[in-house]
């Protein structure tokens, strides 16, 4: 079977009423059947994408000493550099270097922290050797946020809901997380770049260079999601699957290491509900509800009602070294 991941043009969303409805039908079908799609004509130029990947190359080419100065182990907010084998996926170590940023914010004072997840909020770490990196990546993150919020509205419409059905969960600004990633080649060629997993949030947008490695599981088989110049690969997260009562699909995916002598660069952007949100289970019309393939959702599911807590659990699980340094014991909730 050929690659099952469809290609969608975001231009349809704004060209005419009929094209808009066509796009909404297409995104709903792709998100329900595969949980992945390519997104073209999203308004972010190929030139800008190449510049971000060039920045990734410049960053990972810095000396180990320079990268260790902003290693994630220095950040209670889980920001900064991670070396190969630092992050765990499904309990196994990933073979990739990474640089993580989130919102650029001031950390809470100890007196204002009533929930452990509030410690996720804070500043990023930036390499002093690349001063242009901070404004570039913060702008990049803003642009991907705008695209992802437009997609979220379109997906709500595909569920025959108002476009703003989930807007209250992102009203203060969604939870945002951006990674620059370097996958080194290996003689094995099949070593885990990232293990099989589903993303936890609403939406993920991935930009790939010219080298393949991303794979998606569809009907119990694995398929390569080959790069398409200028296109983002978009996938549905578990939070959106739950909010749609199992209609939209969060899909297993992984990254295999490139062959020896090849280095693969990519950037991933993750968007979820704001950390203090409670996410509703949308009331789908019967003709859509009966097409749902995923699990039905309990409105009291803690994944829906404790967004910040679950983001924190995920970060601690993925980065046990940071967790051990800053979070040996959870703080007691003083305002529950």
C-alpha cells in the first residue's frame, strides 16, 4: 500500500466558501482515518523553514562545552539542550540531540506556586554564541501557533461544532513547546531515533529536512512519511482524541535513525490546551459519533481536567535527570 498520509492545502480554508467546506471535510477525514496529514500552503515560506533548519545546524555544531552551558539539567522548566540518549520514549533512550523551548515567561515565585505544574512556567535557555536564535525561534513559534489554532478551529467545524468550541481552553494562550532535533546516522540504520508513541496534546506540526525517518502506524503496518518540501506533517494528539470522544485519531508514530554518514534535522512544534484548562468532551451529532474509532471519553478523565499536571508528568517521565534534580517530591497543593 502507498503512503496513507493525505496532502491538504490550507489555501482552501480562505479561498471561497465552497473550498473552505471542502478543506473542513478533508481535514476531518484525515484526522479521523489516519490522524496524520501533510499541510501545504500554510503561509510560512520555504525560505523561512530553511533558515530555521540552518539555525538548528549551527546550534548543534557548537562545542559540547557551549551546549552543556544550557543543558536541560540546569532548567526546572525543562528547557534547553539534551544530548543523545538523554530523553526516554516508552522507557527506552532516544538517539537524538535536542534543543527545547516553550513560552518565554517569568517564573513564579515560590510563594505563588500552589501546583507543581506551575514550575513549568519560566524562561528559556539560549546559547550566547547565537544571539539571533532567540528572536528567530520565538517568532517561529508564534507563527506555528497561529497555524495550529486555525487548524483547531477547522477541526471543531469538521465535528459539526462551532469553530470556537475549544477556544476557552486556549484563551490565555495554548501550551506551546518547540524542539530543534538532530538525528545522527548509525551503521545499524534501525536504531531508535524516537520510540513509538502518541503525542499528548492537541496538534503537532513537524518540519523535516530532505532525509526520511518519520514513520506512522496505519492498519498495523508502519509507513514512511517522506519529506515534502515546504509542507508540515501534522498529527492529532491524545487530548484532541479525547475531546472528540474518540472521533479524531491520535496515531502511533516513531523516528528511525538515518544510515551511517547521514544526519537528519527536523523541528517539532506541540500545541495543547493552556496548563490550567479543563477540556470538554464535545457532543457530536449521532451520525458522527457512530463513526468514532477511538475510545469513548469520560468527562471526568484526569487527562481532560488536569492538563498542567499531565504535561508535568510527561516531562518528568521523558527527562528523569531533570526530574531527579528539581522534583524529588511533588509539592503539596495549598489551594485545591
